[in-house]
């Protein structure tokens, strides 16, 4: 089959990029039948074109610690595809960052952005810099040095980055400030900006809120709702925090949170007051989630790399919102989730479920919303931030939230169109998201000729 031939070429070209290959294989597996039924894509060799980024930049980022030590990190930006709009996608600062990870995230972003109904191309970038343990002055010096190179490639109609792991309001502020200084231009060249300098209301909340709205849409297909549901959430950063907030607003109860050191289990639920503690702990003091267990006298389990599974996913519940990082749910975790009663999985993180885990969900016929669809709320409100910047207007909280809800419902609808099997009475959201996103990008590429 054409998809297999192209995948063999991708493997031969980038054998050392496992995360990228995983993301490509997942998309190609969904596309096989659709591509065979629509020969125009093979004729134009769209698959081989869509897996190769438009361009990639890799650069040195030198900076100085407070003690005068000279440090060197690697920065990169992958401008993956701009068939339907300017490159759009976050920056990740984490020691694990390498080109394969940024390419996987950029590839996912292309199809995710296509699903949002907004005119957004796909890109991603970042650095192996670790903001943990660095103070504000060091983070600022790093961000300024990073931007001294990256600014050349950005522009409000060219490439518009945002945050991701390790890049929040503080880092966006430092990078936007340096961009503005270098270009002498105040333009919407980042999203996730501060509210009083061009940011949008609801942008910080958008990814978490969107993942919850997507779960709600999935539940509606079974005549059910989030009201009264018990939910597992992993991570404790931006996405996890606002997932917990929206769950509690909709009458559900989040009972877990984690960071790379371990997880907490609070059977009474993480209410408003406890969430305020987490936000202060993680966003201001930048401490560890263990402190939650000490403060509220609940169970804490340290991460144990010797285990073949993550015990967080073995806690009994109805819904799961993985919101930390890629491949955090393996096959055993997926089996534990299903065994523990979980029948809704809405992915706030990007590719948190390994392929073997995804197969467990699809076989069990649970409601499984992959990140490409479920976490698209963040980039959607980024798109709305760009619109507001172009109009030089700010929309109210209610207006942005309502548009976000509408976009998540539209994404869900596209998944149903391409993923629902009448015979089975089951929606394969993975297939639906991949085919729906691919079709829009591929058709635009066909229209625009061989570029
Ligand atoms: P944050 O940096 O705010 O939080 C990340 C959280 O995940 C932290 O609790 C962190 O713990 C944990 N984590 C990160 N890496 C690992 C790891 N290797 N092992 C265990 N825990 C880990 O990031 P976000 O909340 O912004 O992003 C979370 C996920 O959501 C990512 O997959 C990201 O790509 C995705 N996403 C984010 C969007 C956004 O708008 N921010 C949009 C769409 C998707 P610790 O502090 O110990 O590292």
C-alpha cells in the first residue's frame, strides 16, 4: 500500500526519531483506506510531501548564569506546513527536547490546527534548556538569547509561536519583549501574551477547558454528562490546572495530580481552595506536588522508574485527562484504566498514549479523544488572540469562552463525520481526527501546486 511505502522511506530517512515515527505511523494507519479511495492524493505524492517539514532551524543559545558561568543550549524551530495559514505552534523548554520530539509535535500540530476551523498552519520549536531551578534573571537571559536568533524567522503572517511545557506567561513575556526590541514593532507575533499587552482572555485556560468540553461532547453521544463523574488528571502545569477547574465547574471531581517526581490522590476531590494552592505552588513558588499531600494530608506516591506501569492510572474512576507529556500511558496503564472503570479519555497532553495503549482503548470501545482533537482548544484561542490583535480589539471572557465551546463542538463533529461507524455504533476519534485534519491540509496543498 502507498502509506506503507512512504512510511518505510520516512523510517529510513529518520531512524533516530522514535517519537516522530510514532506520530507518523499513527496518522498513516488511520489514512490507509481513505487514501486508497481517493487516488488524487497518491498521484500528487501528498504523503511524502506532508511528512517533510517546509524548513527547520537549529541554533546555538549561549547565556550566562548568575554566577557568571557560560552555558550553551540548543534552540530549534520546525516550520512544518503553511498550506492553510501561518505556522502556529508552541515552544517547549525541557531537557528532553531534541529534533525528533519537535518534529513529532509539529507534525501533530499541522492536523490539529486544520481541525480548529481557523486558518492556521503548523510548527513547533523549543530548546533543551531546563527552567527548573533557574531564577527569573537567568530565565530572562536565556529567553533573550534564544530570541536573538529566532526573531529572524517570525512574523504575524509568517510564524507565530506560543507556550508549551516549560514555557508559560513569564517566558512568553521575556521573548516577546526581546522580539519587540529587535524589530521595533508591536505585533501579534506570540500568543499567550499578558492581558494588558495583547493577550486574550481565556488563553491560559483554553487547553484544559477545551479538553473538558471535548469529553462533554463525547459523553453527549451516549446521553451522558460530566456531572458527578470522578476524574484522573496527570501533570500539574497549565493544562492540568485548568482541566481541574473546568471539571469542578461542570460538577465533576478531579482526584489526582502529578509531576515528574510523583502523584497525589485526593479522594475528596480538588476543590477551588486546593486548586488555588496548586496554582501558587506551581506557578509562583515553582515547588513539587508532594507539598499538596503534606498540606491536605492525602496520599502521595513517588514516581518509581522500576515499575512497568504508573499507579496513577490504576486508581478507580470514570474519566481520565492525561495532561503531562508524551507516552505517559503504556499498554498496562491503558488496561488498568479500563479495569478501573474509566470509559472516557480526553487527552490534554500531546500523544500521551503509546500506540499499544490506544489499541486497548479502541478495542474496549471507550470514548477516546486523542490529543490532536481534545487539546486543540489552546491553539484555537491562540487563533482567536491573533484575530483580536489584527482587529486591535479585545473580546470579553464570555465571548471567547463561547467561541471555544463552539470550536470544540465543531472538532467533535468532524471526528464523527470521518470516524463514526454506523455498523459498530462506535466513533473511532483517532481515525476521525486524522482523516478530517489531513483532508483539509492535503486539499489545500493540491490547490496550491507543487511548492
Ligand atoms: P507545563 O510545563 O505547564 O506542565 C507540564 C506538567 O507535566 C508538569 O506538571 C510537569 O512536571 C509534567 N511533566 C512534564 N514532563 C514530564 C515527564 N517527562 N514526566 C512526568 N511529568 C512530566 O506544560 P503544559 O501544561 O503547557 O503542557 C502539558 C502537555 O499539554 C504537553 O504534552 C503539551 O504539549 C500539551 N499541550 C499544551 C498546550 C498549552 O496550551 N500549554 C496546548 C496543547 C497541548 P515537572 O514540573 O516535574 O516537569
